[in-house]
C-alpha cells in the first residue's frame, strides 16, 4: 500500500477550497440579469383556496411577475411524481394524489406553496409577497399520525379514502402465528420513531435559466441526484426534451437524503425563467427548510418477538404505521416498505417474520428518506425488541444476541424478508466491541457512579443495513421507477493526467479524494494527477446520484470497470511498442512489462502514444478514454456492533454519554480516515434523534418546532470522543469488495442510546427523544416505585 493508495488515510483533497472559503455552492452562483424568487406559503395546515389577489404585489417596486397554480396549469405543468409504486396487500397500487408545484385548489400543510413573486431583489420579492392576498377557507386538519387513520379524521385527499396510502404486507401471517404458538416467551414493545427535520449546513437553493436562442434551460440546484432531477422535470413535470435541460449541482453542503428529491422550488424557478426571460434565483432560509424540506422517520410500531426457553428467536411480528405527510415525495413510499421491512431480520436467524405497514397522509410536510432511510427505523425496532427480551428473559444482552447471530458458515444467508446476505461475521464485531468497551469492568464502573449519586447504563445495537440499492431488475419488479446502476468515464489526457467523470455526487463525503485514491492506485499514478468531475449533467455520463451509501459500492465499481478497460487497451498499445504479444505483457503499479525481459513502458507513455499515434496498432482506435456502467448484483450489507455507556444525574435528568464504541464491518476500506469521519457524523445524527430532536405539530397542524429555538440539534458537548474499530469481510459481488459506510452511525445509534438510558434507569421502555425533563421524570418515578 502506498501512502496515497487504497487503504491509506489521505487527507481530503476538496477540503482546501472549503476551509479557505472557496467552495462554489448554488447561492455563490449569480447569473447575468438574474431575478429573485420569494414563495408565498400557506399559514394553514388545511384550507381551500377560494381566491388569490396578486394585483398589489404585481404593482410593487421591482416586481416582474407573480405566478399562482393556475398559471402553471395553463402551461400544462404536471404533478411532482412519486418514483416508486408500492403494491398493497390486495394487489392495488398505492394511492397517489397529485402534488402540484403551486397549490391549485387546496393547501395541505403549513408551508405549502401558494404563489411565487419574482423581483429584481430578494427584499423586493419578499416585501411584495407579503401583499399577496389569499382567501382561505380553513378546514379541519389530520395533523397527527395517531389520528390520521381514524374514521373521524378529515380527508387530506379525496383520492385517498381514510387517508390510507397503502396497506402492505411482507411474510406469511399464518406461519408467524404458528411460531408464536410454540413460544415459551413473547416480548412485546410499542415504539415511536420520532419525526426528524433534516438540517444540512447549506439550505436548498435553485437558479433556473432559459436560453431563447437554443430554447433550452439550465438549472443550478442543491441536488444529490442531478440526472434524476433532470429526468423527473423533463419526463413528468415540465414536458421538456431531455436535451433541452442541463442540471448543475455544484458543491453541496450536506444532504442526508433530503436533497435527492424533486421539489416545487426548483421546478418553479426553471419554468418561470422562460416566462420572465431572465434567470430566477431562490435560496431557502432556515425557516423555509423547517417547513418545506422533506422530513424523516415518523413511525408508530407494535412489535413482538417469540422465543423458546433458551432465548432462541422463533418468530417476529411487526405492525407499523408510517407518515407520508401531505404529499408523496419522490421515493416516500419505498422507505417504510422495501427499505424498512426487508431489514427486520437484523443479524439474526429468526426463521419467520411477518410485517404489516400502513402509510397515512397527514396535513404535515412530506416525509421521505433521511440518513439511513428505513434502515434506522428497522434497527430501532429489532434492537429495542431484542434488548427488552434479554431483560425479560434475564439473559445477558450480549449473550442473547450471540445465541441468535447468523454464523459465518451459514452465508450466503436467505432471510425470511426477501434479502439474501452474502457475507459477514457478526460475532467477531461483538467480541471486539466488548473488549474495547471493557464490558467485564462495567459493574465496577456502575458501582462507582452510584457512589456519586449517579446512574450508569450500557446499551447495545447490533445493526445491519442494505446499501447500494440493487439490482435494477429486482427493484424494477418491486415498483422502482428508475434503474439503479451507475456510470463512470475515465479519460487519460495526452500528458498522463486523468479526468474521472462520475454519475454519483458528493455532498460532503470526500468522493474527490476516495475516487482519486482508487484510480491512482489502480492505474499507478500520483493522486494529484487525478481529477474527479461530478454534478453536471452536461459533462458527465448519466448516473443515479448519491444516497443509500451507494457511491463507492456502485459508483466506485463503475470507475473500477472503466479503469480495467483502460488497462486492457493500454496492454495492446504497450505490446505494439515493445514488439511483444499482448499475452506476454503484464501491468503493475503504472508500468507495463514484457515477461522475462527488461522491456517496459509507463502508463503515461502509453497515454501519449494513444493521442499521438505515430507508432500505433493499425486495428486500434486512438485515444485512451473509457466508459463503464455497473449494475450491482445485490445489495451490500455493512454491519456492526455499537455500544453506548451513559451516566445520568437523577436530580437533573442530565444524561452524559461517557463512552461509545463502534465496531463496523464495511468490507474493504479505501480511506480509513474518511470512513471514520462518516461514522462519527452518523452517530452524532443518531444521538440527536435519540436524545434531542423531534418535529412536533399541534392538533391543528402548526409546526411547533419551526426553528432552532424549538428544535434541538446535537452539539459537540452532547457527544463523547467516539472510539471506532473495524472488522472486515469483503463483499463477494462487487469488484472492490466494499460495502458502504455513510449511514451506519445513524442506523446504530438510536437503539444503542435508548438501550443504555433505559438500562441506567432500570426500566424497559421510553420514547425518543430522551430529553433531560423526560429522563428526570422517569428516574424519579422509578425511585418512588423502588421505595
């Protein structure tokens, strides 16, 4: 391994521009003659729009135009589509009410888009926007998940009777019932997976631009998936030819799933640019982000686990109600179904699992993928259920997990919930985590805390996730509207440097470094000679973007395949130059050699020859530029064990995480430092959910947590210094043996945290977030009960 090759902790190339303020984000881009958009949003959760008076706004200083839903309807602008069709238990597709970029008849959540004002400055647009008069007839709201499916709930959409989007099942209920009938013990839990508001460092932004000379558009957007955004806008919403829209996603400051989707703002800016014949720019503020970005999680679940007398799992039954919000976001339907229920086997040999998921429309912001996207929800169900079972059965929580782990010799392992795991060693991760946390020393640490009047607890989370959503044929059969392959182009320049064009997109993960390491190591180049280009549909091959920890496993595999093509072609050129048979040419660390001789050529020399082909094979095309597409054969399955240790002050309810051990199996690792950073960030978000964050709507649908004054984000002093370890089983079905690391921390952390806190309090259950007030109350209740 070189100091910059695969396996080396190389500092991120891209950080220099970020740390020196030279990043190029959407809001940094200003187009000649641009105008500014301000969106008039609904103050009501549910209301009829009886009329809109925009006359005063249109006369306001600097205003060029004011548009409402009727204007877009006149231009045949379509509904924002949901890209995954879920078929319910009766064989019917999910209910899919229209979602227009500007509301036409009703508003259905606070923040819903009613009108857009376009002016010469943002201040002018906003001031004029406040003069738009909307005549609302306020209606009762179905604002909470707990009441949306009741018979008395107001209808969010007439197209969805009872506010039900779908009633979906996985598994055989009769088989599950038979397993439960044989059980010596049944553990039951009721869980709430609290609603979260993504808070990326960079709010969403968009600039729509129209070129009348070519009748074409350019959209600059904070998107994780520029090609998918282009496809949706062209094929489903604006009715454009794909060669007439270019989407550019420059540097993106965090996404976590919330920037995958096609939103109203970027749609309106693109459409309006032609109407006003000028670029239209919108940059969201934090208040808009709270009300209109897609939220995450929001499940209510009842789960049961059947066991024999030794704690061996016999069966599991799970009933979940999932919130869709007021409209279906781009992939909302798939999150509580195929990305959630299929992971409920966890790391365990549970032979029978039955899952029923009902999804509901509510008068709240749309809910879609957020870091982990279904996998954190599944792990929380499984690991809380297992933890409670261990306590009820009086079995050590590490031991009950070991008894039920899938063993290395059982792989490939077919789970009862559709997925087949290719490889893993879960016991190895548990063993290492127990050693790192000094599990045997926990009783002494607990006693020391008690001597100080504190409560100490320890909590486990043995998680598994499915990354790199795949393969296209399988997800297509399950209702996905797109293929989930990835593309890459590797282009040598004549002087020996390389440009890599990838269909994935970086929004903070370090792709420019990791991909450069991969290419430099494979082709034997200095890492500084590799440039990575992404985020511009006009210059990169079509790709499927970044989410679900797919970038390296899918995008990196495409790059690897393109590099293989480069090497194969280069061998032919090298053989010609060295007057040898291609079969006698071998390649190693950037050099082609003829076996058994001292003849050799560097890959830089080969590249120069390819572009200056004076002495060149007659039957070979000039140039050294290869493209590859990679459609994965299966998901990848990262896994691991996280252990949290907490200390609670029962007098104040303050919980301190005093130690955290994360042992993960990510397969082969390209850059350990980048991976460790991803783990740290994921844990921070998971701890945020477990202890601090919760989006709250009142019964009327008003968002009560609409700012940082009300919605608490994790800070450095809420977190310990994480200790990260790794085990390794290489993925068996991609050329790199990698699995994905971007979501692991967020998947494992909520269960580990709540398991530790409930262990410290001596209780079986509590809902997230474990705020100081809630912990204080539970600590005192437990103390009084003990007396």
